[in-house]
C-alpha cells in the first residue's frame, strides 16, 4: 500500500511538473523581453530628447544669428530681410510616415548646411575677419551638422533596416551668382527659413516622442507575443 | 576730299567760254557738296556698362563735323545733342559718350548726321541701346550693381520698377533720394559727395507703392584708393628679405575689393589689417611695392645692402648655470649665419620687479655671465641681439628664462638693546630680509657672555623671533663689568657672523630733550666727531608715549660720519618720536643727544577738561593737560573763547602752555559759555566748552545798603548835632519870635481873645501855645480861599465883607499833631511848609452877621455830643457860610466820583469845615471825623482854637477831658459872641 501510494505521488508530481514547466518558461522569456522592450523604449526617448534639446538650442542660436546678420548688412536690412527667395529650402517637413519625416528633417539639414556654406562665403566678402557674424555662422552650421548626425543616428536606431533615402530633388540646388544686394537678401532668407524649419523640427520631434517610441514599444510587445 | 579751284580769264573773246566754265564749276561744286554731306552710315553702338560709356561709330564719308543726338527712347527726351568734330580712323568715325545714368536704366536712341557749316545731311538711322526696362524684363531692378566709388564721388542710381507696380521711393543708406523719371518704369536719383561705406557696403533700396513687399536694390562700396607708408625691407637670416609696410589709410574696402600688393611684381598675399609683411627669398637690394584696388594704386620703393638691414631673430633654447652669487646664461641661434657675425646683445635681468640691463658683445655671442646676484633669489632673464657693425635694430627678445641662485650663509643680524627703567630690557634685532638671509632662516642663537670670565649663557630662538629679554639683576651673577650679548642667524648653509652689543649695566641718566624738525629727507641729526666712537653711532627712536618694552627702531651710522637723516616707513603723522643718539665703542654705548619731534603735527585729538567757578563777578576757567598721546603736536597754547550763540569770540590767547587757567572779569549776571581750545602748529582742537550762570552777589548788595544807611545816619547825626549846636540860630531863622503887638496905651497882656483885623475874606487866628517854649510857637495859617474856587455853593452865599471879621489870636497851640495834607494841592503844600516849620495856624473864627441860628445849632450839636457838622451843614445850606477849603476836592477825580454825597453833604451843610479835606480819602474816618469833628461852623465871629483841626486823637483827648474842653469851648464861645 505504501508503495502504491508513493507511485501515485510521483506520477502526480511529474504531471504537475510537465504542466507548469512550459508556463514557467513562457513567463521567463516574456519577462526578459519586456525588460528589453522597456530598455529600448527608454533609449528611444533619451535619443529623441537629446535631439530635441539640441534643436531648441540651435533654434535659439539662429534667432541671435539673424539679429547679428541684420546688424551686419547695413541700413534698411530689417525691410529687405523680409523678401522671400525661391532658392531656399522649404521649411516644412515632408512625408507621412515617421521614417519619411525624420528622413526629411535630415535631408533638409543637409540642404541648409550647403546654403550656410554659401552664405558664409558671401559674407566673408562683406565682413571683416573679426566680425561676430562669421563666427556665429560657423557655430550654427556646426551645430546643424551635429543635429543632422543625431537625426541620422535616431533614424538608424528606429529603422535599422531602412537606409536613409536620398534627397528627392537630387543634390542641393544653390542659387546662381548674385549681386551683393541679392546675397544679403538671400542670406537673410536662408537664416529666417532655417529658424522656421527648426521650429517645425522641434514640433515634429515632440510629436515623434509620443508616437515613435511608444509604437516601438508596442511593436516589440507584439513581436514578443508572436513568438 | 576732292580739291577744286576756280580761275578767271581776262580775255574778252573768251566770254562764252568763261561762262561755260563757270556753269561747269557751279555744277561741280553742287555735285561735290552733295557727296560730302552724305548721311552717316553703319552707325553702331558699343556700350561699356561698367563705365557707363557708349562708343558710337559710323561711316561719315569725308565729313568731319557731325551732329549727334541721344534720346531716351521711351519718353523721347534728348539726353545729348551736340555738333562734333570727329576725324575718321580708317574711314570710320568714333565718338565715346559717357552717360550720367547707368546704361541699364533705360533705352537710348542714337542718331547722327553730317554737318558742313549750316548745311546738314539727313539723320542716320536711329540706333537703340536697349535698357533693362523693357517689358520683357518685368522684375524690379536697381543700377549700377556692386559699384566701387571713391569717397566724395557723385553717383546716379536708377530704379526700374517691377512691371505693373508704381514707383514709391529710392533710398540711399536709409535716406530718400530725389528722383527724376527716365522712362515709364525707370526713376533715377543722384547722390553727391558720398561718404565711406561700411564693410558690407551702402544699400540702395527701391520701393514700389507696396512698400512692405519685394523691394529691390543694389549695394555701392565707397572707399579710398590705397595709401602706404613705412616700407622697408630687412633680413633675418642674411639671405632672404622681409619687407614691411603700413597701410597709412584704411581703404574701407574689404573682401574682393581690398587692395592687392605686389613686391617687385610678385604678388604678396596679405592677411593683416594695418601692418603688412611680404617675404622675398633672396636679397635683391631694390624693391618696389605696388598696392592696387578698384579706386587706384600706390607704389613705394626701398633699397639697401643686406648687412645694413640685419634684424636678428630671438635667441632660442636659453639655459643657465647657477651659483649663489652669479650665473651664466646660454642660448642658441636659429641661423648658423649668425656664428660669424659680430653681435651686440642686451640682457635684461629681472628680480622682484626690478629690471637691470646688461650689454655684452662678441662674435656669434651665445652666453653671458651675470655677476653680483644674490643667493636664494629668483631671476628672470631675456636676451636680444643685433649686428654690431652697421647696427640696424635690435632683434626680438628671447622668451623669458627664469632661474634661482643657490643658498648661502645669512648675514649677521643688526642688533640693539633697549633698557627699561627697572633694570630689565630686551636685546632686539632686525629680522633678516630675503636678501640678507640668503635662504630660509632656521633660527637665532642668542648668547650672553663675559669676556673676562669666559662665561656664557646661550639660548636658541625660532626664526620669527626678533627680541630676547634680559634682566640686569640676573646678569649681575656674571660679576663682570662688561657683558656682551651676541646673536647669530642660521640657515641650511650655516651660521652668520655674530652680531654683538654691550649690555649697559648701569642705567643711563636721561638728558634734556630738544626739538627735532622733520624735513623732506627725514629727521636730520648731527653730532660732533668722536674718536671714542670706534664702532660709530646709533640713533634709536621710539614712540614718546611708550614707557616700557618699547618697539624701538634704530639706525647704525658708521664711524666718522657725523650726521644722518632718520627715515622710517613706520613714521606716522601726529606721533611724537623721541630720538636718542648713542656713541658706540667697545666699552658700550653712551647717550649723546635726545630729541623729540613729529613727522607731521596734527591738531590735538582730544580737548582739555574745562571747569569753571565764579569768583564774585569774575569767572575762573581752569583746565587740565591734554594727554601726550592726544596732543599730536607740540602745544603752542590755548585760545579762550566766549561762546555767544554759534559764534566764538576770542577772549584771550594764552601762548604759555603751562598756564592752564584764566579769569574772565567783569561779567554780568546770567549764563555764560566759554570754550578753550588748545592749538598746535596744525591748528586748534575741537575745544572744550563749559557754561556758568553768574548769580547776584548778595553780600555786595547788603554792603551797599548798609553803607547807604550808615551814611544817611551819619548825615542825620551831623545835621542834628549842627542843629543842636545852632539851635538858637535855627530858632531865630526858622522860628522867630512873634513880635508882640505894640499898641498905644496899656495893652497889657491878658488872657483872652485878641481880635485882629484879618483880611477882607478870612480871619487868621494865630495861637500861641503857652506850654511851648518860644521856639515852638506855631502859627497856623488858614489860607485865604479864592472865592471863585469856593464852589458853586458859595456863589450865592453872603460873604461877610460888610464888616471886618475878627481874628482871635491865642498864644497857645490848638493841636499838637502836625498837619498832614492828603491832596497835593496848593493848600496842602502851603500847609506842608507850615508844618515843616512847626507853625500851627488855625482858624479861630469867622465873624458873620447872622449867627443866632448857628448858636442854636451849635448848642444842639453840643447837646447831641459831637454832631456839630451835621448841624452846620443844614445851617450852611441855607446860609451859605464861608467854606474856605472846599476847592480841595475838585482836582481829584476819585473824589469827584466817590464823594458826591459828602460833597452834597458838605454843600448842604454849608458850615465852615476848614480841615474837612483830610477825611475825604477815608470815608470812615471822614464820617467819623465829619460826625464828630468839632466845628465852629458859624458865620459868626467865634474865637475858636480847637474846632478847626479835627483829629481822632484830639477827639480822644476831647473825650478824655470833656469837662475842660466843654468849658473852654464854652468860654471861647462866650468870648466870641461878644460884640
């Protein structure tokens, strides 16, 4: 009798074990993946926050740069700085999907850097080497380069399998040779448009923060469920 | 040009021929004229828009004079129309015209015609130079573009308004320009005397009527042509040339518009703003510098031999070999070519901010020895060199190189001794400076020793110690007459030489202090040369306030020197210093002089303590001495002021500083304030003020009163005495005997009334008091009253003038009491005078005719007992009796106001009341008197001796002796009624 009882207990133990073991395994794997997803989401938020901070900083710098630029262009610069110029990048961010919009930001930054370079060249002809304008132009251009790198990294982290698309219109189109007055107007338009573009970028990044990073978490969770 | 000529023939048979020739000639001339004035052909335009120059060329045949017309095409306005003389070049005529406006502003139409005198050809075909205001170019434009013009130039700008827009304004550097219309869309304005523009140029902006939108513009750069100076070339390496120059004037043109430079036709790339440098690989000897910009060019030349322009580079790799008192500085040259060059070098040695220059020379110099350095000291050295031969300029300084000299044993400290008055003292020494210590001081070794006994006590003090206490009572254990204190400084390198001072075993007696005067160089002290002062002299000084363990300073003067100026960084203004001059010998020190003085005297910092005390009518001011610390200068005296309000009135200046009291005399009663200020050569102190209130001097007043009383008493005594001695004379003078009437017959004296015929209106009764002596006989005068002054009541009264009144004269006194008149009227004065003469005069009776009634009343009054007045009043009212003294009431208003009733009473009484006035100021008395005053009050002749002088005492007397009075009165009455 004792031996039977013992056999029964062993069988019941084995049945219980075989029943619980897969459950335990699933729980273990699930908890691991949840932790991974949470960590990835936090990293996404941090990267986005860092990008947003730099955007805001460059935006403030661009405001000061515009003031310096206007002061360096002579009389009536306030008036002719309002003139719109066609050869300046569009400040609006294009694309529907986040990946497209992030890529748009990146390509816009690249385009603006080309224009900054042109403006810098033009202004070196008009300003003394000691002019603060040249220094501020260099600083904002450098910051924009950093911002573009951040955007690229952010894009790569979000969409590692999607290569950064090339600009739709090909290489950045710079304006044809201009007279000095046109150069002054052009530089002002570039800076003004850039400031507007940075506002759009900041707004876009705030939108992406609640959209992309959360979606990424949901996507990860979904993938986890599928496994 | 075709040549032609006309010649005339004189032959008559040739007339037809001549005529033919003329006609042919005219025909030829006409044909030729048509050939010369041909219409210019192939007119072409060649514009230079940068220079606004238009080259017009045409084929004009043989003509040399042309009319040229230039019109603004749209408005057909003439811009240029002149007759030109243009010589053909290769058959083509060319004329350059410069437009005031940029050629882009609007289209121009150009046509040419030939001219010969007044004859002109047809105009050529119009050539149009198209402007940028064509409808096909509909954008807004401003010209000229990016032009560079010199400062002071005049430039015309034009604005081509955007097609379909209306022109508004054209701005130059923010200012609106005056514009003229050139075409349908073009407006132009000229700026004169343009000022230099900024680096980004001057903006010219054109606005259409919608000002806020789409302005267009241009930028003009206004600057100067280049101007250079100080062009010179030199060599650093003895091979190449480095040329420098300075931009004497900023061209105000930057970027692409800046000046470009070429040196000997080789471009020099420049970055600098003002000082320019250009390098040539080989020394050429002659250089030409040319600067060019948009507005012009400027050139400079230089030429020199290479050895005359050697500018050495800075020495490199500077190093040193250092000792305690000297060092060797070494360096290297960048170029080997310097090794054979004779150099002169300048070494700048810096130590604690002090710079020392040293110049050395030599071929290829690469080191210098620096001597006279101080141990354990930081030095910094810089070196620069130049070519000694044909010196051009110093080379560049090397980088500063620092080194530190080695440590060395310290110098002996400067030691001195300070003795208190109680046989204690201190051996003091000056702390060694960095220059003296030659390294970090590790301590001081202090030794007291006796050379005779070879006994010594040694103490070690820490590096910061500067004094060692001594006690002569302890030193006495040495039992030697000469004790020497020695101090030795120590550092890591060893011990210094010992510094000694002889300890004075006996106190030095102080000598008198003299005044030391501070000068710009300090306190000068001089002394006689002393051969015994083998180790010189020492001047020590202390703060005069100090009495024990003073912070003493001293200066040692070498033997043989007889003067010194004492200077110390510790001198403070307002502090008195005492200077003591000692001679120094191996046996010790000897005090020679003592002086005291101030670096700068100040006003005392505190005031005296002032006290005041009254001395009769004087005030004694006394004050204490200002403490020495607060004097801050030599006190020259005190000024005593009297403070009246906010002003100080100087009472006295007391130059004697020893006198610290002053008495202010002759002050009046009341409060007085005094201020005492001590003063030095710097001025007065703030002053001490004290107040005192002078009180009345009572003793003096009492003395005065007593004196007055004494004098008065003495006078009275003297007068009395004189009067007494001269009483007979006085009596004779003032109280003469009344002579007895001398009557014929036997007029023996009898008792009874003596009828005297008085004056017409009064009766005077002179009474001789029998019990008086002759000298006291009184004559009482009843003054005769003026009838007018009798009063109205008297007017109607019958005056007994019909028959003479009788005046009874008695040789007796009616009343002993002096008459005391109360009213200052004439009667009073007369009465007073009489009173003073002790003469009693009274009315004794007035005789009137109607006296029967009076007698009745009097008797009635007598029966009623002392009521005669009332009766007399009644009687008087009807009878108008004689009232001689009624007028005495009138002058007094008081009486008039308060005494109508008595007046009425008196009036109604009408009786004679000769003395009634005495009682008016005292109604009670008046009433009493009036009621009781015995009055004869009768118009009848009554001999009365008593009634006219009413008096309480008399009344009393009367009451005491009623029987006798009544008897007397009755007797008198009877006698008076006798006919």
